[in-house]
C-alpha cells in the first residue's frame, strides 16, 4: 500500500485529473448554495473580493519574481498566473467563510485545503519538479548498484560498432538501468548523499566498450534522484542507445550540496565542504575504477540544471584536463548565495580573487585557448537565463570553444526546459564524444530554436 502511494504520478494521470474535478466541484457548490435571491448581493461581493485578491496576488508575485528577483530567477508567467488564480479563489472562499450561513461555511472550510493543494499541484505541473510522491518525501527511487556485476571494458567504441555491423556485438539488454551508489568523499572529506548512475545497454554486457561519461548535476534545492526523475533522462538515453547499437554515455549524477538546504556553490569552502574536490577527484576516481569508461577528457562532459548548470560551467571551464564538454541548462552567470560580499566572506575567507576565479566567464578566459565544446539551453520564458547563456557562450567562442546554444519553447526556469533540451543535447554531445553521428540536425528537433552566442 505504501509503495503504491509513493509511486503515484503527480504530473499526469488520475491524481491531477481527480483533484481538478474535486476543486471545481467544491467551488461550484459554494456558488450554487448562494444563488438564492437574498444571498446574491453577498455572492457578488465575495466574487469581487476574489478578483481583487487575485489581482493583488499577481502584482505582488510579479514584483517578487521579476522586479526584486527574490527567488534568484523569474518564476515565469505561467506560475505567476497559477498562483494569482489560486489566490483569487482563496480570497473568494475566505470571504464566503466569513459572510455566509453555517451550512455553506462548512463547505468553504473543506474547499480551502483542497484549493491550496490543487494550486501547489498545478505549480509543480508547470515546473515538472516532483514526479512521484516519493520524490516529495525524498524516498530513494533506485536500487543499489552491484559494482561486482559491472565488467571492466574490453574494447573500444569503434570495435563494438564493427562487431554490431556484423551482427556479432556482445549480448546486451534492450534498455539501460538507473542505479544508486554511495561515492565517498575519500579525498575531499565531503559527506554526500547517494549518487545515481545510468548504465546504457552496452555497459551491461559481459564485454563492454570504454564508454564516454556525462556528469550531470541537479539544481538547488534538489538531489541526484530529482535529476533523474524530473528530467526523464533515462528514457532519452535508452532511445539514443536504441539508435546506436546499445551505446550511450554513462551518466553519473553525484550530490554537490549535501542536503536540500545547502548551496555549496560547487567550491571548496568552510560552509558546506570541499565540493569541487569531491566532484573532480572523488567522483572521477570512483567512476574510472568501477565503471567501463574512457579516460580522455574528449570523452568526458559535465552538465546540469540551474545551480547544477552553473556548477558545470565553473568546473568544466576550470578543469579542461577532466571535461572536454559542458552541458549547462538555465545556469547562472556566477555562483550565487546571498550578496557578493557575503559569499566572499563566508565561502572564500575574504579572498575576492578566489571568488572571481569561480565565475564561468572569468574561468573560461583564464584557461583560454580551449578546445572544449559547450551545448547550452534556456527556456524562452526565462530571459535572465537566456542572457546568461549568451554571455557564457560568447566567452566560450572567444576562447576557441565549439558552442551551440538553443532556446526551448513554452518553458521557463523549470524541468520542462531540461526535458526539451535533453534530446538534442545528448545527440550533439554524444557525437562530439565519438559515439556516432547525430540522428538528425539540431534545427529539426521540436520546440527548440538554435541561436548564436
């Protein structure tokens, strides 16, 4: 029973539909109960209060989101609209609760929590953040990886493809697997949550090839599980593998924050711990020791969403000896947690130059010239991230990088942008890593516009 509850889908299916119908029903009942002639004036006043509440809610939410940017990014017009409609309905229900007769007051009291939950559900449906009930409560989604069952690499990708062309590729499953694993902070001393790993079909064979690696980081707040469940990256990689003889990148999503409350800035600091060392040393060493991977930076990449996207352009630019490719989505122009002065004092012991070195455009210039590649994406409703993408991509071009930037349609600073960008991004970066030719041109992918940095 508990397992069934934890796997209820929050973005589509019976629950969102049921809650929509339930919310509409209780609101309609409160209206019908007040349609009598002696109550119509009160009903009109309640509706006007609701309209005023919604208008005020829209104004305040817009100011907080787009003018004062208290959340660090714009919420997007769809979320602002959902919140304002929720506040309009809530204002109406509260007015009705105060002004009405006893029977209707009971209905209004029942309707209020139903409405609040529905509004939260709709906001989540826009963002695509929590897929299942289990992700809301942080319950681990994936079973542990048995590293003893993973074989060491025995051939190159080219040799695998030659065997596949002759119908002699080693036996492998039709789809890959996502597993959880503990990667200790042996060198860094950092205390992370469990990482998640996608192993493509070829990696699960008895004689796997040396496969490329993508390190993909979730946002903050977030978790490795959140990255895999919210992005649906496993399905994207399975489709890619189906078109490429079972080959796809091995994807590792380590924990760069330690908890949902922390923002490590992906640096070595006294605030959260030595996260840069954890990702670049501990994670790298563990992956090379336990998984069938290639070792050249031309076959390694780092990417992520939001704060994870920012981390990818920091660490990718600062460590070209590790990562030949970067895949940031809706990243920031610089690591951010409070004011610049506060970050320098808390995270860098007052060393302004150490902070400056973590800003992606600065790190790119400091390590120029570069032969790295970068695939960046931002939602068309997230002007701030689009500007960041162009600034960082432009610095990359100036440094000699090969850069592709795309804007996704009908999405903002949310997981819908990630979902739209993953197919073309995985296709393009995998081609750069030598896995095979692209299945189609970037411009042919739906809901994206290819732009220049």
